[in-house]
């Protein structure tokens, strides 16, 4: 492989700020503010947005208003709304709320999984019996997350073969895509290449996505490795908002502005207007009441020509 030999003409960006971004906020964010953020993200051209979590409100109070978010959102043909969903109760809520897609989530690390969903990995896969197939039967698409692939805040390095086994199971059950999570942002490019070498030897590239937290500033470097190796879907969060409440040290996600700036600057189409995305980042910052970490956001760069 030599650098930038096989860049695509376009990629798909999957926006997670309304869910992964806001789930970690200490102060409750008003439902209308979430809706305002989502509408601004849609205005920027984003077409795949994770808007809510139908998890236990006792575990993640910030996401308790998922139904209300869905009810208040305007109709936007061509935009696909996704919600996290851990069990049958979550799926019932998701169906009633009218999302197009649900996302199941599980960790490659037993300890993180237990802290996140109070179940072993095996029990979590069993609980997905209530979600994946029934969702597919109801006409919903199902995405799968495998977390802590690059490392776990409790166990350290994780054998990527454990994550690969889980990914196979999720695909066999009916997930259309697996998003591989660097949940705490520890990954480096050589490690990313090693992980993707393993996954791509068994799973087609279009069934994989990267979900990179940017705790240590390595997310974009890992995106470049993914791009070069054939990955065409990247998760990101406007302004770099984000973190997992059950993964200490999980700082922001890769900032969508940084991703769009880099990709578009390399001639890879994202379908996103950077200036409008920058404005969505301003809204996100006003909502959480502090400066967000995304580099393009902080630099105030609103277009490729600035
Ligand atoms: P539990 O306490 O073991 O389960 O939680 P339970 O079945 O005993 O339920 C406890 C209570 O929650 C009951 O209510 C249930 O009805 C209720 P009670 O009878 O006590 O009043 N409940 C629900 N309520 C609403 N919606 C539901 C639901 N399910 C149960 N769907 C459970 C197990 C999985 C529910 C809990 O651990 C949970 O909700 N965990 C979610 C944790 C979470 O959302 N973490 C953050 C997302 S993951 C992430 O950020 C990583 C990711 O970004 C990728 C990456 O970065 O790697 C995706
Ligand atoms: Mg995450």
C-alpha cells in the first residue's frame, strides 16, 4: 500500500452529536435545543444522523426525551434518523417514535460492556434477539457498534479477534454495517492498519465504518489509514462534542468539521456545506455552554477558501 493510491471520490459521514455528543453532558439539555441542533445539521447536508438513545433513562438521563425529539423534528425526506437501542423495550420505543434505523451496541471488552449495559458480552448478544431480527422484520435497518476495539479504559489492549467474532455475529443476525469504535481515542495509525487488515480479510469494506474518539488527537490520522484501506463511512460529531458516560477518559468524538475540511480539501465529496456545518457547531457550543474541541470549529474556519 502506498499513501493516497486509492482515495474514493466520495464518503458517507454518519453524524453522532445529538446522541454520542449530548449523552455525556452533566446538565440536562432542553429538547427544543436538541431539535434545533439536529435541524442545523440537516441544513448543512448531513443525511445520516443519530438523534437519540432509547436506553434506560436511569442509566443515561440526558437521552430520556428521545420520543419528544422525534416528535418535534420536521420531515426531511432523504434524511435517515437512527437511535441507539439495547433491548426489546428500546425497539418498541424506537418503532413508536418512527426512526428509520436502530443501532445496537456492544463492547469487545467484557469489563466495559458490563459497566455500559450491565451484561456480559454473551448476555448482550442474547438480548439482541429482541432487537435485530424483529427490527429487520419491521422494515428498520440495524447498525451495530463494537466498542473498545482499540483499547478499554478498564482492561487496556483488547485482542481484535474478540471484536471480529462479535462483528461476524452481528452481521449474521442482520446488521447492515458494523461501526468499529475507538471508544476512548487511544488508537494510532499502525494499530488501525493492523485492526483493519484483520477485519478486511474477513468482512467486505462496505460493511464497516470507523467511529473514532479524538481524545489524543489521532482520529484524523486513523481516518486516513481507513480511507486508504477502503473504509467509506466515518462517524463524527459536530465540534468534537462527545464521550461515553461509562468509559472514563472518552473525550470528544472526531469533529465533523475537521473531517469534512480534510476530506473535501483532498477532493473527496461529503455532500456537506462546511460553512453551514460550522454554524451547527456554534449552536452545539451554545447548547453545552463551553468551547468545543474541534480544530476547524475553534479556528473559525468556515470554508475551504478561508
Ligand atoms: P439494567 O438495569 O441491567 O436493566 O439496564 P433492566 O432490564 O433491569 O432495566 C432497569 C430499568 O430500566 C427498568 O425500569 C426497565 O424497565 C428500564 P424499572 O422497572 O426499574 O423502572 N429499561 C428501559 N427503559 C427505557 N428504555 C429502555 C429500557 N431498558 C430497560 N430501552 C440497560 C440494562 C441496557 C437498559 C442499561 O444498562 C442501559 O440503558 N445502558 C445504556 C448505556 C448507554 O447508553 N451507554 C452509552 C452508549 S454506548 C457508547 O457511547 C459507545 C458508542 O458511542 C460507540 C463507541 O464510542 O465505541 C456507541
Ligand atoms: Mg462513541
